[in-house]
């Protein structure tokens, strides 16, 4: 694997992002909090006082069996669902009541399982939409798109219609578009879904490039346990709406509650 440093062009579009060196005190004072989040649909308790903290530059994995509440949780973080109780805060700013576009302006970006690329637009145009959606000019958006695609090493895809690229490349383009929004924190919903054994390492490499060059905190929601243990420094595990683990990825694999959630009946609906 190649060693990457910040791409020279990165500094051309970083007017609104502060890239903080490791060990910076100001970096450690900021974080993305979800405090005691609860959510019910009728009589079904989907989330029960779930609290999560994500720091800038940290990749955190969110695991859990089907029905554990993962999708509902990240929908609440991104503003697509409203919690019944608890608060969501980014860098000491409460986000409760804000819609997804307002949360995006506050620094929260999200990718979706489907990718949601516009097939009739080029790859470069799709990535530029991440900036245009936040009110940036076409010129700034194009420059940002060009730079991010080059940082991720997929600039050769720029002129091709999104409908013509492979599934693996589409995943990387979706990541690039989210990064074009200049997020402080990035929520990724199963970015490895459908990737083969050759494509998954490319995603891992891209996540590490984003972490080193952009510095945003990332929440990685995945069923691919192997990928999560490789990409993440910390893992959260949900089961039937309860946070049952928060810690080292390797410790999660050996945790009795986590094993029970995956191998027993917990979280299976």
C-alpha cells in the first residue's frame, strides 16, 4: 500500500476546512455527540438511550445484526428521523430539530447504501454536486471535484457518465461527493455493500486517505465485520436498540454479549 501525504491541490480548496496536525489540542476539544437517543415506532422500542461520541480524524465502526436499530440511529444523526428523546450535538452546537440540509451546513455528511449517483451526469459533475448543494459556486465546485478525485486516485473517471462505471468505482465516487461537502463528520451507510474481494481494499485505502488528508471523523455502518476491524480504531455494537459494546475492534470479536447478539436470537426480527 502506498504512503499518502496531503495532496498539494488539497490546500487550494481547504478555505473552510482546518487540517489539524496530530496532537493538536483544538482538534481534541471538538466532537460529534449523540446523547441518550431513544426512538419508538408504536409499541416497538427501536433505540433505547444510545450514546455515541466521534472525534475528528477517528473512524468508528457501527455493527449490529439486522433489526438492531443501526439505520434508524444514523437517520436520526443525519436529520432524516426525529428522536423521541436525547440530543445530537456537533462541536457544542445542538442539531435537534434541524433538517438534513441544515445539518449538512453544520458539517454532517452522509452516504447511502444505494450510492444515489446521477447516471446521466459525469463522475466529475456528481462529485461537484456535493459542494453545489451547500451553495458553492460552479467554479468552486468544479475545482473541489477535480481535487478530491485526484486525492482519491480516480481522476481518470471524471469525464465518464456515472452510469457507465463499475459498482466499486461508484462507491468511491459517492465517497468523493460526500467529501466535497467539506464535512466535519461523515456517516457512511454500508459503503462496502456489493464490493468484491478486489474492490473492498480500495475502499479501505480511500477511507484512510480521507482520514489523513481531510481529517473528518467517520462513522462506518457495516455488516462486513472484517472491513470494520481493519478500517476502524473503535467499534460500537447495537443489539435490539441497546448499545452493548464500545471499544477496540478485536475486543468486540471476543465479547460474549456481541457473540450472543450475532449468534443468538438478539436483534433478529
